C-alpha cells in the first residue's frame, strides 16, 4: 500500500510502517487459521458502525478514502514540486510504470478473457509500496541509494492509474441524484480554494466528509472522494507558514502510516491456508494474478523503459544502471495490499473467489520477494568475485 513520500519525514516512519504491515499480515493469517477465526469474522463482518455499515466496510470504504486522500496529496505535490514536476523528471518512471500496468493486465486478460473472472483485471496492476519500501530498506546497503527515488516515482504513477481504474471499473449502480450533490460540494470546495482563498484544514476536512458521504451513496466507489478532495486542497500560500496541503500531510501521514495501512492489512488478509482450497475452480484467475505480478510487472517495466530509451522518447537517469532498474521491477511485483483491496471490490459477492485471489496475491508477493533476494545476492557475489580478481591482478 502507498506511503506518503513527498512529505519530509524521518526514514524511521517508513521502516516502522513496513514492520507494522508485516506484523498485521502475519497476525491476520495466524488468527484466521486458528480457532479464533469465528471471532475475527464476527468483529469485522457482524459489528456495525451504523445500519448496513460494518466495521469491515468502515475500514475499506472510509479509512481507505483517507488513504487515497494522502496518496492524492502526494501525487499533487510530486506534480507541482517533486519527481513528476517536469517531463524530463517524470518521463522515465512514468513510461516504466505504464508498462508495469499494461503488461500484467494483458497477461490477466489472456488467461481470463472467456471467464467470469475478467472483472479482476486490475488486481495484478498495483505495487504495494509499503512492502516494497520494506524490501528496499532490508537490502539498502547493497543497493544504489538513488534507486529509492526511482522506485517512489514509479509508485506515484502506479497510484494514479490504480485510483483511476477503481473509479472507472468498479463503480456500479450509479445514483445520479447523490452524484450531483457530490459534484455540487466539489464546486463549492473549488470556489472556496480559488475564489474565497479559504485555507482552513478544518473546513476542507468537514467538507470532505460530506463529499465522501454522497459519493458513497451515489454508487461510485467512495475512496474516489479522497483523490477528488486532494485535487481541491490549496497548495500555495502567501505567508511563510505551511500551506493547507502541507498541513494536511503533517496531520494525516502518521495516521495513514501507523494506523490505517496496518489496520487495513489486518482486516483484509484473513486468508484460509487450508489445503482443501479449490484452485481448480478458478485456475485462470490464480495464474492471471501470479504471472501478472511476478512476470508481467518486471517485463512491462523493463520493456517499456528500454524501448522508450531506444526510441529517444525518454532517457534513463545516468545514476542508475539497467540492473538497478531490473531490481526495482522485481520489487514492483509485490502487489499485496492494493491488490487485495481491488480483489475485495471486484468479487465483493463471492467469498470463495476473494479467498483464491488473496492466496494468489500472497504467493505472488512471496515469489517477488524471493526473486529480488536471489538477484541481489547473486549481484553481490558477482561484485565481490570481480573485486577479488581485480585485487589479485
């Protein structure tokens, strides 16, 4: 899942988030495959915040809207000031990310074009930046320090594409009355920013809550309200103080990183590890996810970035090698949390398919982590061998 990368924060927070995410995932797996499974399911599915709005829905629909608000603020900052602020800065990771989305989607489509599982086509297109950052920090002493910039820039574009896919593909039964009210609130927010120059964080959060409510009622997936609100948030200020965007980053980044991401992982990685899970009933779904993430991501990123450089459309940064790009492409195959979120939306009425999809995502993530570890280890051995030979000669 995506961490806010534009806000200047201690590296320790990224590492803590990765650790909490791993702990949450393992805890959910252990509890779900123990006698406590019924308690786990009861808490998330049978405990209601309000009528027809369970704790699980609160996490997936409301807390994830906050997550997407943070992701949207990040994207906006990157477009204005960061790694996507110019074509020269953005072109290489943007094209690489597009390849990392298109190729996995094609692989999934090939396996599922004549099946009822095609609705899950967006499951293998996402990268879980929390786990990706975790893997990066584990091997950071053996990796080019500039790789993090490329990895995070790649993830920003990945965020944007995934958000668009959720809004376009997974919104059903649209209620245009509620959608019109949400649009009206959006216009009011736009005027507040651009005409009345309101910079109150409280004002935008309360208005954003109203926006979320009517987007949720409209049938459009409510997490889109987070990205819509981020577009409206003021990003300039006439004073020397932090602007509204930066204030929201300062407020929401710790909440998002330390609470929302681990809670989401805990609530959604209850996966049955029993041997009687019937993969044969949805083999094409499983293969589409696993091959899309483990093969499609690396192939897409490498293919699109290499061809674009060959054609002169973009230029690979001089400070990273093609081997470094390949390592990032392997890490990008960890789709975990975001892929699980999309599988929950895609197969919302079929618990068996969700479980198979989650297991496939888990397998994909393990394969991607192992393949990254193997390649990094082999590269390290090769460097040491080459270094020893040079010293001998």
